[in-house]
């Protein structure tokens, strides 16, 4: 850190430019258009002063529902970060303004505060006390190499050399407005909505502000109150949900328009509640979307309810000791028992360590034995976190032993810090194959490595020699054109290829997508 710049000043600039939604920090977009000007004492006083010197309470968005005691929004900035944990371990987010408090408790973080705070201006940062205290190995020789540190604490190494130099120059210049512009420019370069999420996946209906319908049988729902998480992964491909820019954000504000859409689309069998993380929502908010599905006569073509969540890793107390934990378990049970629908918790689990604590074991036990829900696991393969066949094999073995079904190994998407975390598809396939070879058949439900890209979900199924050329063998697990699903196709072997648009066709062949990434017409069947 430059010697002429104080942490207090860095904290102030962090307040201006940090990237988190609804109470974690002020964001460039919200500061410039929707917030009063803040005085320097905002980090230390429980109020923010506007230009007229009239004190006003910090206003938070509807997404902060999960951490509100007595319906009063929490304010990580105003409380200067961490609060004393209550006996019931009420969830309290650790914001970017609170990392100094974390460093007081875990001194291994002290040398890296500048790195985390400056990187956190671009990449959203939030952590949970459970994750920080129980999963990160603070005694590691170099904590920066601990997979669980890497998973939540951002670093300037996640930026390209050009972006890093640009950010550091803007910071050292000391002009907050220029810093905000610089952060916005860098974010715009990081492909905030990959795979056509805004342009191609969203239905063209004004009321559906938080719905995607890419594949015929599955609708993704982004409930507005669930567009945050208990903590943020540094590699999150939906990081744009958390930076306070409404133009980049999916958020479905009510359920009725969703139900009307589903009523018109009887081809839909699956609803995937996603985010963010729907499990940050209070049960009464989640019930607006799920309670009607306890009636088997309501939208009877909807057979499967999936809930994408990281809560087992970041806050397993959501299912055990939170004040409405009983209610959420009961809601899930009723969807299954009364509604007659399959309920699947799509758990994002990257590493066996996430399954090691008594708290997560209790949560898993309750989901399975009281809610009667199935838990399926999925994760991207990420450099420095789980890019090892031994890690995946141990994770899958542990999951199966706990009754969790291994589901997907994904590739790092082409957004955010992909270049920092990506694993070439040739290496990813070797990790996947080597892990399977060391596991029983019960584990071979896991599919991958898979790229969720513009044309669909593309799986790397092997590397072989085709007509004298070393080649990738690939297939679609899902596709915008269902005719391609299950059909193998080939691409030139490239040990450096990390994404579908790095692939080149074999001589005399075509890849099944055009220059825009959309599927080509399906050729005549060979059957």
C-alpha cells in the first residue's frame, strides 16, 4: 500500500466504489443517481448527512430482508462492520468495511487488507461469520493459498495487468469521481451478462423482470428479495446482480405475472429458484412463490421445484436455528407431501471441507429427513480451489455417503475473473475422469465438465484421435435447439482452450453454432 495513503481514506473510497447490493456498501451507480452525498463520518456514525445537513437514516433495499431484526434494516456501514454474535447466531453480513475487524480476529489477513479492499471496489465482497470462522484455514502457511480464502476474499490478481494499473492509478490520484468512473469502466469490460442472459434468455414481457426461459422445460426465477447471498464467491458468474446497477440486474418483484406466464407455457415442468440465493429470503417472502405449489391442482404441469443455494456452505443455520428455519422446512415438506412435486436443493458445493462441520451436517439431515427434499451438488472447477481429481473424488464420496447426489462439474464462465480461475477444458476433463475412476458407480451421476454457454450446456466427453487428428469429443446436455441434445460433435484439440468460443472445427466439419454462438440447423438424423 502506498505510504502516503491512509486506510481511512481507502475505506472512504471503498464506501463510494465498493460493489455490493442493499446495505453491504454504496455502489457507483447508486451513489451517482439515487443516494445523498455522504460526509466522511459515514464510516463511524450511525447516520448519513445530506447536503442540507439534515440527518437521515441509511435506507436499504428490499433485499436485506434476511438480516432485519424487528423489521429495522441492518447497516453494516453504520455499525462499522461486525456485531457481537447473538446466542442464536443471527446472521450478520461481513461487508468490505468490516474486513479490518476480521483482521483483528484473524491477523493473517492484516498484510492483505490493501489488496482485498482495492479489489473489492470492482468485485462484490461479502462473507458470513460462519464461513470466515469455521471454514477458512487461518493457520495456513500462506492464507492466500487456502481454497476457502480464495473463494470469498478478492485480490488484485483477479484483474488483468491493464485493469489493475488503471484501478491503482485512479485510487492514488485521490479523485472519488474518477475512481467511480474507472470502476464502472472495468466492470463493463468484464462481460457482466454472459451467454446472452439479458438479450436471449429473458421473455419479452415487461412484468417479467426476473425470469429466464432458455430451455423449453425449465424456467429460472430471480425473486427480488433473493438477489443477494450470505456471502459472495469471488468467481461468481452472476456478480452483476450485486453491484447496484438495475440495468444489469434480474429481479422478479412479484409472483402473479410469473404464474400467468407459466399457465401459458405447459411445456415447462421445472422451476429453478435462483439468484443471488433464494435462501436469504424470509420464509414468508419465499412462500409468495412456493406456497401455491402446495396445491396439486395449481399449475399441475409443474413437477419439479429446484432451489439453487450456497447456504449450506455460507450459512447452514438457515435450516436449523434461524428464527424461521422450522417454517422453511415445513414449506418444502408441504410442496413435496401435499403438492406432490419433487423438491431439489441444488447445493453449490466446491470442496469436501464444506461438508465437515456439525452445523452443515445438521442442516443436511433436516432437509432430507424433515423436508423430504433431495440435495444435488454442483460446482465449477476452479484453479486454486478444487482443480484436483483428489479433491473432487473426496467431495463426491463424502456427498454420496451423506445422501447428496453429485450432479455437475462446470467450467468457469466467460465473465468477471475467469482468466484468474479458469481451468483448460483438457485439464478439466482429466480431473473429472481421474476422479470418477477412483469412485464407485453411485458417484457417476455427476456430469461434466460442462460449459453453460450461449448455445447451451456443452459437455467435454473425451479426447481421442479422429481421422488422424487429435480432437475433443463433445455433446450438448442442453441446447436452445433440442435437436442437438445428445449428439456428439468434434473440435480440434487445444490444450489452452477454456471456453466454447476457443474451439475450432476439425477439417471438413462445422461446429454446431454460428459466429454469434447460436445453434446451426440440426443436420439429418443418422438413426
